[in-house]
């Protein structure tokens, strides 16, 4: 005989809807009632049916996190805080991995019966936001955004940290500034590059074409870019990298070339990933509260799902700041 939530309700002396709310840990149910319901469920061997719950509510309470940049070490650090936030809101995080975010991905996301999607690797030229909007799938931009479709977003204010970094670089006497920028179709790369150039321009310092390199946000880009810059006739005294992962590659190149960091060249990242703080790394970087930003993106999506499509869009911007460590020093 199959045990149902009605059986649990009778044993616990509550209504069936109260059983559902109690097992979802709803704050609307007292702790004493939750305890009685859990004890009744355990005694009867009751296991809630997610399928039945979805049929009755019209929702699966499943949120997709779409990742296409699978080798980037940045993204594993956002999964845990997103999971924790969604779990507290009684939703489940489902990782969706694709090689690209083309329009066909929208159909696969729909096939997985998701209530909404967190877009973490969106490019500025992606058609996916358009496809999701046209199919009525709620989504939130996380970290990267696209101007093609308006939506809720949680992103970094790169300007504050980059301006602080530029001031410090100039204070340390650097004038030959090199940079390894991210891809042109990533909003994060565009914002960071613009903020750096604007801050340096105020002191009449530029990042020339020969002093810059561009590529994906990966270790290989940092390695190849740093080698090219450091082997130039007039190499930069500091290299600003598009993110920490790129900076890891730049550090590898400097080590391989026998260039002392920061004695001969300083290297700076962006993100302040946990590895940047390791004693063997001690990477100077531009930091922001990644944990809080990931949790906020998750809560924005739940709010969008539960309040409906007519609510005004919310755009959360997280300030950035310079964190100075071993890899930044005075210009040689």
C-alpha cells in the first residue's frame, strides 16, 4: 500500500497542505508542527513525490544553471552558494552544460522541465536570451549580461576596483602597462577593459596594441599573452589580466621565462578566487563578493518565478576593490 501525504496528515493531526508546507520547511509552519509532521512521515515511511508536487503546483521547483565555458575555474565556485540559496528557498539546482549557448539550447532546457534558468556564460551576441523570452522561460543574467533582452541581473561593478588598481599601479611608478583582455563578446571583458583604459587615461597612460593581448578567459590565454608581451623589445612592467584564471597562465609564463614577479614584472588578476589567496600564489587581484552575487542571482530568479513576468526588472551591482598581495610591486 502506497503511503500518501493524507496518511501523514491524519497521523500528525494536521491538514494535507500543512504537511506539504512542513516538509518544505516553510517559515509559515511552526517548528512544533514541523517536528510532528516529520515524525509521522518517518513512522509511515513516507517519501514526498516530486512529480506529484509538480503536477499539483504547475512547477518543478528546478532551476537550471547553464554553463558553456566548462574549463574555466571561475564557475565551480558559484555552484555551492547558488545551491545553498535555492535549497533554502525550496528549489533544486540543476547543472546544464553545453558547448555553446545557441538557440537550440532553449529547446533542451525546456525539455528538462525547468522553472527558470541562471545564465552564467552568456555572450553579447547570443540568441539564447531571445529564445527563452519568446518561450516564456524566466531567466537571470549572472556575471555576464546581454543587451539583446532585458532581464534581472547580478553583476560586478568593475569600475570601482579597476580605478583603485590603476591609481596603485601609477603610484608604484608603472608606465609601461600591459594587459591580457578577455574575449570581445563577453560583457565582463568589455567592462573591465573600458574601466582600466579610462582610469589610466586620466594620467595620460595608455595600453597600446603592442602591449595588449586578447583571448578566452583561460590559462592558455594568459600563458600565450604573457610570453608575447614579456618577449617584446620593451616589455611591460605590469600586466593586468582579465581574470584570475588568465593571471595563473601569465604567472606560469613569467616563471618559465625566468622573470621575477614582482621584481621584473608585476601581474594582477580579477575575481579573487580562493586559489589567488594560496601562500604559493598570493595574487594581487580585483575582488568582489562572489558568494553574495551568486546567492543574489538565485534569489532574483526565484522572485521572478513566483511574482510573475510583469514585475520591474532588478539589476544588482556588486562593488569591486583592489586586494594587494605579493605579485604587485614597484616598477623596476
